[in-house]
C-alpha cells in the first residue's frame, strides 16, 4: 500500500489521501494502521461515500470551475479597484494564454487524480474482501457506484487533458500517458458494466450519489462529446441513454427554474440527477458568492461573511445581449441594477464609485479592468441569511433538463425531428408570463447563434474576428441560457467548434490546441514518463 501512496503523491503533487506524509513515509501514531485495521460492515457505506469528497473542491475561482466558465464566452473575472488581478491568472484564462504553470490547471489535475486513485483503492478493498459489505447485493451495488464515480473522474481527465495516465489498479509503477481514445473506451466500458447494478432510487438515500439515472446521464455525456474525444460520432447512443432516463418516469423538470438552486428542498427534486452537497459548517466549498459579489451585498443578503472586495466573476455583456428580455432566467441568474440593503437602503460604492449608487450595469469596457459596479453578478445559487464564506446551497452536476437538451442536440445532428419540442419543454418555465415565446422549432434551432462575437475595446466591438455562422447556433444559445454558471460552457463551445475560433470581450483565438489544457509542469517534473501535450512545450 505504501508504494501505491507514493504513486498518488507523484500524480497529485500536493496534499494527501489515505494517510501519507509529505516525505512519502508514513508516520504511525497508533498501533492501528490502514493495513492492520479490520474493517466491519459498518465501514462499508462511509468508505463508498468517501469517493465523492473531492467534488467539493470543484467550485473554486482558483480551480476547475474557473477553467470551465472563465475560459468561455459567458463569464469573465477582470481586475478592478479592489484587486482581483492575482498576477493575471484569471485574465490568462479569458485570453487563452495559460501555460503549464497556471495554478488552476494543477488544481484540476490533482483533484481528478486524487478522486480516481481513491476509487481504485476502495474498489480493491471491496473486491479483496478487506471491506466487507452488509450483503452481497450491497457489495455489487457499492462496487458499481465506485466504478461509476471513477469513470466520472476519468471523464474529467479525458475532457480537460486529452492523453493522460490511465491508472486502474494499485500498481506502484509511474504511468505513461494513455491515448484519449483509450481513456474514452475505458470510461464507456466501465459505465456499461456498472450501470445495470446501480440503484434506481431517485433522491433520498441516493441524493448526491451516482444512481442508474446519473450513470446514464454521464454515459450520454460521453457519447455526446465522443467526436471531440475520438473523431467518431455516437449521437444515437446518446439518444438511447437519454430515452432510458426519460422513459423511466423517475425524473422530471421542476416547475420553477430556480428550484434546482435553492438551499432547502432540493433533496427531493426529481430534476436533480447528481449534485455536490454543501453545508457551510460540515461540508464547505461553494463560495461563488464570495468571488462574484461586491462586499456591500452582505447588507442585502445579511450574510455572516463579507464578499471579497468588489467581487469579480461577472457576465460578459455580449452573452447577456443574447437573452430574450422576457426570459425569466435573466433575473433568476444575474444580479442587475441598483442594489439595496435588507432594510431598503440604497447601497453605494466603496472604491472608485465611493458614495455613488451601487448599480450593476451590463456593459464592460473590456476584460482587462472594470469599475467596481460594472458587470452583472451571480444570482443563480441561493445564499441564505447568515451564510458564511461557504454557502449551504448544493451545486447540481446533472439536471434532467440536460437530458432533454442532449437528446435535442443529437436529434438535430442526426437530421431527425423532435428537437424543438424537447427544448420547448425546457423553455416553458422560463416564459410563464409569455407562453407564446416558449415554443421553438427544429428549424430555429439550426439557425446561427445570436451572440455578437468580436473583440471589445472601450465598450465597443472593434474587431469582429471570425464571422462564420455557428452550425446549430440557436441550440448553443439555448444551452447557454439554461446552464450558465454550471461548468458546461467550455465543453459546449468546443463541441460546437467555436472555443478556439471566435473572439469575445478581450479574448482572441490562440490556437486549436487549447481545446485541452497542458500537463502541469510539476507533474512532468515528478514523472519523467509523461510528455507535454502538443504545442505547450515552451
């Protein structure tokens, strides 16, 4: 086991799991070690649940969340008078000029591999009998759950890094890269084997865990993006997984869009298929409000913690301009206009707008620097009174609306009918007061995107850049309106072919190779068998 711990340290670079110290030698402070501990059946469920622990570190402005959202065309984190430069790390994500020493990238690498290797450890404990299950049925189901979660971590690795090490046992050998296609094939094989044994319970004891419907949503996502990963399309395979979920009768849309992002009541939601549970005291990590909100909003939401400076994570105005003004998701997603304290007092600026009304405005001069109240801020995830720096609101990774949208996109790509009807289902709750605007047709979804792409200086587009029509662009718009802030945008933009082609705000294309991130420099130094991803060699 100690040699396997060394492998974990080499892959993950920092931190530790399963009791290892920074010098790679175990310091034993008890006569009971991991090797000598006798697991009982009461340890089974907590050990299986441990494989989800690294998800709580996903929602970070210094890690995974930022790479998926700030590198896209919906959200930006510019510096302002309160700070938020941090050596330019957020702007480099926006510019697509990151390198192998970007801290966000090493953070992702570490989290994904810690999760995958922890799953390997738990799988070994179950299969070897070291971790006894309460029953044979629970053993089969628990093993399937951990394998499905390992597939999720390897999906993250495949999606973000392409070719990368694929470690599926407790071998202590330093791993070389596997091809992206090999990782893809492993994920598909693992999920195909595991899904039949996963629980069909929706919510309740399976809330925050991978059940059969979450497993199928994960597999559908793999198929949806297979052309990016392997050059081969699997649209019909994606549709098959979506149909299984739809026809199960276990899942449905919530009546209100914002119901999936509330602090209470989501545990029984039929829309939530897989989520990261948070608790401000017991399971922290959701701090989006802290890095998006202005500090004065503490007086509005009566939080215990004061948001950092004047905040930074905000909407790219070109994206806001794509919304229909009657779409209720605008107000459900973004804080706009004048801001008031809980007692009704108008809040005012404290930096470059000292004493002036704190009014969040849409237009940004650039992605290089903004005034303290420029840019719409996060309003999607509820932050209740008394919240600390970590909100108790859970973060959904898969929602039922995504299943409907995946099927719709695949229908469009295969030339089959029915996409419009599925997207209309998702839109209806966003246009309750204007039901006539909810309907969208197949042909409309095939139209160009309404996004006005181009490079911005001093609030105006000065260089349109690439002006090619976006194939199925309206479908991409629909994905943006539904899933902004939820870590979908980078992957969607890559699949629709615009991530490295279009210009927006202060971003200009930097090369197609940036559809994957570089292997962190520290990982290359630790493992001489690894090779840097193409074009990142400096």
